């Protein structure tokens, strides 16, 4: 693995651990030349999944694009990178387990929102505002009332 700082090829693994319920391996590495430490993830390569966008266009599913959206939604919240990796893994797992070779962006968005709803309310609302394209306060209020309703149901179950 090439060092992302000095591009030296000689790096060593300091620590390895399973993440996302055994779906990936997280490795901490150190460059033997400059001492820079970095993290890599190793995953099983899966068949290509096509995303059907709202416009009708198609593109390859990108885990990186999914994570970028999650990072934007969770900016300045207490959500950790590890939690975001888990959310992405759950969404990706659900998509591949559906057995479909093509999936709509609507389905992906709903899966992400389901995960964020239980993780962080602020991130959920941020993601929903972009995903559902709120154009006014009424859209936000409707989404917030759904969060409150869900919390009430969860408190009743406990």
C-alpha cells in the first residue's frame, strides 16, 4: 500500500480489525520511510449495481458518493466516522441483498434516512432537506413532526 504523504510503497500494518460486522477489514498502517500513519479498508468486491436517478439517467453505485453525502449531513455533529462507515455498510448490504441489479436513488435515500433517523436527528433533517428538496418551512415542520411521532412511539415501546 502506497503512503498517501510521501508515496513510498513500503508500509507496514500496525493494527487490523473487522468492521461492519465482518464485511470489511480496517487496517492502520505506517510508512516505513516518513512514519506517517493512515487507515485503509479492505472489502469484498461485489457485482456492479446501477442507480436509476430521478432524471431517469443511470450511473454505477458509488460507496464513496454515499459516504460523502453522509459526511455532509453529519458535519459538526457527534457522529463518528466509524458510525458513518456502519451506516454505509448497512445501506450497501440492503441494496445487494435485494438481489436487484438496478436500484432507484429513491430507495437508497429511504434506506439512508432510516439509518440516520436512529443515529442523529440533526443529520437526519439535513439529509432529508437535500434528499426531499424542501422548498419551504412547511416541509421541515412535516419532517420534524415525523421525528417527534417516532420518538413518542419508541418511548411507549420502552
